[in-house]
């Protein structure tokens, strides 16, 4: 049997370069070897966006288009909508019986995200979203999860849930492992937070060439460099981080030229804007082709969801059998 990959994204906004280097790139590379599942996490989006379900609705198609644009191939990968797989919600309830509130409260990503959201009291659904992710991963028995660094505590939580379930009942669930890429946390344009949909510090994958150039131009570089000949500190410069992520082969050279004051920030920015645009060009082409046939995107999502549902029903049956909850 082929091993399975599962990943997904909250449908809270269009995807950006952070998603690309942290996760999407690997999904495209792995889809030939692995049976690949890609989830549009609309229920998890509700944990922070329950007041604005219209944002979620708009972004289901936006994110699906991003997937197709980066090269996730619907012939190889199952792209599906989380809320249309009721077994995920069902598994979440079952697993929540043996996960303690304290283990969720101490999850470092939950802590960081709740501070950023300035919650004075956490919502139950938000606190529990790592359990819902365990349901996402286990319904299709995924073994490999290509994710950014922030997701590691959640994968660990899933592993614990799997072990606990298998030990309490019968060994029907499979333990996944994370796959962390070369760029586990791409810095945002603000230079202080990870690039993120909700922080407005991102270069979106559907940006035009001009938008990329404009955003790069505005990035604050090393404040110690007033003149081109002043020695720079690439390690604190987001532009250098982008060089490492998108022009790896010449990033040492950039490091040297910057620290020796041989290259100006403008020239350095032009180089990286060009490389990012080169990377986005094939995505622009694929996106344009799908935009001409928007019905095709809906068909892909419906077929993927149907496929995922078959697997979810099967796992749910095994889970209920393992628990002895097959009454009739
Ligand atoms: P939000 O702000 O709505 O939480 P996000 O930009 O953090 O959005 P998610 O949907 O939470 O994106 O993340 C989806 C996947 O992309 C996760 O595996 C996450 O680790 C990865 N990812 C997101 N941002 C980055 C980043 N800047 N660098 C590397 N990986 C990232
Ligand atoms: Mg996030």
C-alpha cells in the first residue's frame, strides 16, 4: 500500500510564499510517491472566524485555486472540504474524551496564537482544534504531514491520541510523522512575525509582478545601513531570508556583498523580486487556465470530497468496532 500524506490550510485567506516554502512545495513533490490528501479546513477556520463565515465561503475557492496553481494535480491528489466529512467531527468528539484540557492549554502554538488573537478567554472550539486536526489526519490514516514549524506540537498531540486510542481499544489508528521543510518558518514582510494570512505581512501567491516588486521595495532592511558602503547585517534582514528561501544558490554571495557593503539594498531587492516572480510565473499560467473554467474547480472539490468520505466512513466503522460500539 502507498503511504499517505495529509495536509491542509485554514480557508481564512489566500495562500502566500510562507505556505509555499513551508508546505505546498513538498505536497507537489510528494504527490507522485504518496497517496495525497489535501484538506480545505473550513471548520478550523471557524475557530477564529465564526463571526464572518462569508470570509470562509469566499476562500474555499481561493485556496483551492492556489493549490491547483502551485501544481497539486487533482488526478493524483484528493482535494476535499473538511466540513463535508462529518466523520471528522465525530472522531473529534470521541478523541476529546481522553485529551486533557491542561495538555491543550500547554500546547505552545495554542498559547502563541491565543496571545496574538488577544483572547481574554479562549473558546472551547479554538482550544480543541488540535484534536480536530488529529481527526483530519487519522480518518485517512495519513503517515506523513508536510508542515511548518508551528504545527509540530499538533502532530505530537495527534501521535499521543493515536497511541492512547490504540492502547485503550484496538490498534486501528496509524501514527503520523511531520515533514519539516528547508524553510520551516518564513519571516513576514514586517521582519518580526512569521509570514501569515491574518497579519497582513504576506506576499500572496496570486500577486502580480508589480505587486511583488512593490511589496519587496517597501520592506525595512538593516537600519544600520544608511549608505550603500556601510556593512550590513543580513541575519536581521527579511530580504536576506528571502534570498535564502528563493535564491539559495547565490545567498552566500549576497551575504558577503552585504556584510562588505558592496551591494545596495535596492539592487538586492531587485534580484529577489525577480526570483520570486520567476517562481510565481508558472503558477500564474496554471491559475489563469483554471480561471477560464471555474466550474472545473468545483468539480474537482466535489469529486475529492466524495473520495475522502468513502475513506472516512470506513475508518469510522473500524473505530466503532474497536470500541465495541457496533450495536446492531
Ligand atoms: P492564519 O494566519 O489564518 O493562521 P497562516 O498563514 O498561519 O494563516 P495556516 O493555514 O495556519 O496559515 O497554515 C497552513 C500551513 O502552512 C501550516 O503547515 C503552516 O505551518 C504553514 N505555514 C504557514 N505560514 C508559514 C510560514 N510563514 N512559513 C512556513 N510555513 C508556514
Ligand atoms: Mg496559522
